[in-house]
C-alpha cells in the first residue's frame, strides 16, 4: 500500500471520499465540493450518514463525521465503508482531507480503511479486497504532506490484521508451534530477536507450571521470547501474553462456551501484534516480550485437580481447578521475564477470567496494578485510541483467596466471587513485588460481536493500546 498526495481533481476519475464535519440541518449554505452542491436538507455531515453523487466519471461519497468525533468512531466509519462497499475501491481512490481533521484523526481514518479489508472467511473462496492487490495507492488531497501520518495509520491496521488472523484462525491451525513460527518470521521481517523453548529446554530450565498446563496436549508447548532492543532505547518494557491456543478447561472440562476458546490466546495475539507494530514504527524503547503458548487439553496425561506442581520461581502451587490454567502459564512467564530481564515496567495481557466479563462486560478491560502512575498512563493511552480500561482492586484483603494449606499458593479460591481479583492476586504473587507491574484481563474485550460479522471475532484489543502506552512514555 502506497500513498500519494495530489493537488486537485483535474483528470481524476474514480472514487472520491469526502469526510465532512457537521454543519447545520437548517443551514442555507449547502456543502460544496467539486462543482457539487449538497443541500443541507439531504446531507449536512451528521455522524453515520453519507451521501453519494455520481458526476464527471467520479463517485463522490460525502461522509458525515458529526460535530466532534473520537478516534474509534472515525476508524469504524471508514472500516465500514471499506468493508461493506469494496466495489467502490476497484478504481482510483482519493480521500479529501478537511483542514480541521487532526493528525490522529487522519491516522484513524486510514487505519479504518485498511481494517475494512479483513474477511473472516479464511477458508472460503472470496474476492481479494482491492486495497490488498499489488501497488494499491491511497491518493489524498490535503493542505500539507501527510504521508508519514497516513503510513502510520496503515501500519497500525496491518499489525491489528495480523492479530485478527491469529485469534480468528482455528486452534488446529494456530497451535503453539504456529505462534512460535509467526514470531520467528515476523522478528526477521521487522527486526527483533526471537528465541523459542520447546518442551525439552523448558523442562531443563524449570518452567514447571507452564509445562503442567500443556502436558495433556499432543501439541508441544512453546515458550516464546521476543527481544526488540534498538540502539537509542530509552526505557525497558516487559510484556507477557497468555497463549492458550485452546482452553477445554482440562479435566475440569468446560460445560459452557468452549467453542469460543480459540480466543484464549488473544493476550498472546495482542503482544505479538504489538511487537510487530513497535518494531515497524521503530519506537526508541527496549521491549522484551514473552508468550507462553500451549493447549489446555483433556487426556490421561493431563494435570489433575489436587495436583501440587512446582514453578519457575520455586513456589509450589496446589491445583484446585484445571480451568484456571492461564494464571499458571503467566506465573512462569512473569517470573522468567522479571528474573532474567529486569524490565522497568511489566504488563501482562490475558483472557483470564469469566469473572471480569461479569463485572465489566464487553466495553472495557479490567486493569490491576499497585502503581498509580502506571494506571493513569495506561488508562490515558487507552482513552486516546478507544481501548478502555477500568481499574479493579488488588488489596491484600483478597490474598486469603489463594492461600493453600498444602502448597505456597492455590490456583483458585473455590468460591464463585471476585474471580478476576483473586486471579490477579495469584499473578501478583509471581511478580516478586515488582514496583511497576500491570495486569490487563481482556476476556470481555478481545473477542466479540460487532457490525462486521455474524459470529464473534477478534478485536485486536491491546495491540494499539500497548504501542500507544510506550509511545507516550
Ligand atoms: N479462558 C478462560 C477465561 C475466559 C472466559 C476467556 C471467557 C474468554 C472468555 C479461563 O481460563 C477460565 O477458564 N477461567 C475460569 C477460572 C475459574 C475456573 C477459576 C473462569 O473465569 O470461569
Ligand atoms: Zn480456563
Ligand atoms: Zn483460559
């Protein structure tokens, strides 16, 4: 995908997208562009409306933005046009950018157009979206040269599309090995180092808790380590993403919602997408990311409820419920990251609990941290780009929920209350009192319904949030 600034519409034929801020329903001044006059009676820029005029071999689409528009809404409007009216883009395209459009809004607009190329029908014969054909050029008319901003918008969407694929593809395709190979190839392409530990190496170094979860699966667990370390690095950030490629619940087998559990690697998907984007944007920060990837399966070799297992940290864990597996692989991911890399800030992302969905629904992720500054920075970054977070408590009053009589900790309280909080307390136990750690429970926001398909699908929540957070440091 390329970009090209053009000065005017002389000799242009094709589709012209004209975003318009809202004027007034009763305005007597029509919206004028390219010799077309749109009376305010039929169109005055109201949000989520559009108006089409065919003239001079051009399809003019006036797109209403409302009086003010946030990042996410602008992205959705342009994703909608790109996704639902592909046929308009089989010819030349030019976007006419109004002067009032801020740089981030231009970024969101182009991100939306590129996201609109996504098609959930991975295993169906479908036509390729025109933007994905070779050498597609996004032409634009603007007062200034916006090539860099537009190209950033495209890069953000390209990383999010990768995460869409990783999360939406089925678990017989996206295995732990698939995630490891994706990381290796993407690292080569964008410039970060990738090391993968298979079962043998993981056993040798003592990733016991991680290995316990994967031991009932025919698919080998993969512990993926990614290191992006540019010469001009300012700070060191550590990331961990839950990479359960399918969660059956294990022997505590799920009785509801199992069919959606291919999404249980969405934390990994977010971390992998964010690594691509951070490297693609060449952000001047050192980032070390860990993705413990395995499948939680049912087998004679599966771990058992009441097993006591060891962990990389040396702490022992009593297994109360094999369905509380995410925290077990994250425990080793966090310990390994903190012990071997000492990042200044550590953030983990995980589809960790049904409880967070019960608490916050599908609109925002649960945020857990003891660091107020980190909390504010994450929430601010999220609200800039429309990925919301809401902080939930981590008080020690909840610590009793994970006290075990036989081992150092247990993986589940056994009580149907405050599940997202006790899960976070469990993770906290393995962060060795790191002063700047945050846990994002993304179970409600990573995979959901939208206008873009009939079944639940990936949202790529976290890819842009993490990148934006690092950019804002
Ligand atoms: N993967 C699930 C959490 C989940 C729920 C993700 C809904 C996406 C959507 C997790 O491993 C799990 O099973 N959690 C249990 C824990 C319980 C057994 C302690 C839960 O929250 O019900
Ligand atoms: Zn589970
Ligand atoms: Zn899970």
